[in-house]
C-alpha cells in the first residue's frame, strides 16, 4: 500500500473519478472541487494536495486539500491508508486547520494526526449529505426565484458574512472575492418577495449532478417558508438543465433545515464530520 500524489488535476480526476462515482452523493464535494480545479484553477490561491492510497493497483482512499481549506477525505476501504496519508501530509503541512470526511474516516484521521503532530482537535460540525432526484410539491409562497445581479452586491456581502458566522462561526473566505465570483459565474439565486428574502447558491458539479449551498434567510424573514421555496425552485431549475441529482449538506444540529429539505425531496445518503485542529 502506498501514497500516490498528483501534480495535474486532470490526471488526478481521471484516476479517482470511478472510485468516487461509486458513491456520487457521498463524494459530491470531492468531485465538485476536482472539476473546479480543472475548469477554474484561478479560484485557488495555492497548489492543491491531491493523492490516492493504492494497493495492488486499486484505490483504497482519496485525499485532497486546497489550502487554506481543511483536508478532504473520501470513503476509505482500508484504514491503514489513514496513517500513510497522515505521514505524507505532515511532510508538506506541519499543521492542518482541520479535516472534513465521512464520519468514521474523519474520526480515524483526527486520532492519527493528533498522535503524529500533537495538534488537538474538536468537532466543528456534524453534517449530513442529501441527494434529490425529484422536487416534491410544497406550500406556495409569494415571490419568485431570480439570479442575483450587481445591484445585489452589498446584500450578498452582508448575507455571506452573516451565514458564515452563524453556520461556521467564522468567515473563511474573502467576502469581496466571493461576491465577485458568484456574480461573475451566475451562481447566487435570490427569492424575491417585494424585497430579497432568501438566498441559495449553485455549488460544484459532478458527472451527474450539482450541489446547492449557502442557504440563508435573514432572521426577520424566517418562518415564512422562504428558504424551502428558494431551495425547491433552485433545485428544479438545476434539474431542468439536465442534472440527474442535486446535492446539499445540512448541519445535524439544525433540525429545521434537515426537515425542510426532506419535505422538498432530499434524501440522506451519508454523514460527515468536520473537525478543526487547534
């Protein structure tokens, strides 16, 4: 068993694609970032870490990191791979901000990384991955879905920062850069009811699907069904464009979001843990 590292994202994606597609919903984040590395390399400031662990020519684990973000791990077939990855990563990174992976894989890596580097860890958020094939009918809400425009720049900035602090406890990315990117790429959608009341964004793409993320409704507009109808409308828009699936992550500590997404038609496919190292 050995670690194989890749310098070229296209070569990496070609190698890992079939392995990740065995659980496309569970691996939608890794697939989406792989596509983004190929199609929009300027999105990332630093050189990514792209690796597989293989035994007798078969992949048993996939790892990737796009600094300064945490490490991402796939579902792992042989947990001996965790120690090999940790040892290899420690050569490039004396410390890591965290790891985001399926639950068992995340737990295993944090313990190995702690014993190897001394970095302590804590669970940042427990996540559930959902997949949707068909949007269910939900209660009608006044308003309509529209693409965010340059006129929404200040609103996008404020809502991105509010979402980040509420969901993650910190603002991970440069706000101005995020706003510029979503406006340029046309990925931010607003539910408009006289004024904008909710947001949902199109995320990364997989061979058969697309992610939905950054769902946020300001406190003054909550409990009126805006988030549900915004996500439902965006999901239907993305399916109408030829995607077979839509994917999203929810915070398991938020029963409201887990409930409303399942009412729309999202079905759980697996749990993830996001740990931070301190």
